[in-house]
């Protein structure tokens, strides 16, 4: 692929040719024009190749994104991704169906809102433990479900994308 230095090299060659052209007693305009056209034509073909390659990569990335979103959203277990404060950033369709809630009741809300009042302390201790271990942590808790509660098991782990830490929670 072309780089800035390649473009600078092309620019330098054209400037050199123009300087030589200006020094000649009988300059050959056709030679200069042919050289410039040839250089730009080569550069243009390389840019077209790069553009095709970028389109191919973009299409593959979009295909992979759809595939992994499908794996997340259509998973047979409930799944949520929370920030380190427990705010739900993403939740899959399965979790929403399991708890019989709307996406609007979940996204950007605290995960603790889904936990039954009598399980809140256990959930708090669970999150504290999760911060201190490097493996998955499991717990069974009661969730708010319609007008009662329902027990589910959580399996969670931490994930760091290099800039921020997230909590991945599977609900089974």
C-alpha cells in the first residue's frame, strides 16, 4: 500500500522533472506530460486497489459484527454487560424475556433494580467478590419477576477493553 513517503517521493520526482524541464533549451512537453500522466495513473490504480481492499475488509467486519451480535442476542441464556458501577449497557433478548421486562426498563438502569429486595445484600457481596478474583463467579439470586420473585443463577466475569472495565453477566 502507498504511504505518505511514497506520495512525497512522487511529488519530488515531478518537481525534479519540472526543474529539468525549465533548464532545457528545447523542452519536450510530451515527455513531461507522459511522465506525469504515467505517475498519476500508477498512483490512481494503487488507490483503487487500496479502496477495493478497504471495501472488502469493511464488508467482512460488518458480516462478523452481525454474526457476533446474533450470538449475543439470540443466546439461550440471558446476558447483560454492565459498567463497573453495575449500570446495564447491553442486554440480550433472552434476558428481557426471562425477566418479562422491556428493554427500556433495563438499559441504562442499575442491575440491582432487577434483583429482589431480599437478595440485594448477596448481590452486593457478589460484586465485591467479583472485583477480587480473576475467574468466573457464580451465585443464585432471586430476581423481581412480575409481582413475585424468581431464582436464577448468575455467572459473571470482568472484562477490560483497555480503557474501561465491564462486568459480563450470564443469567441461567
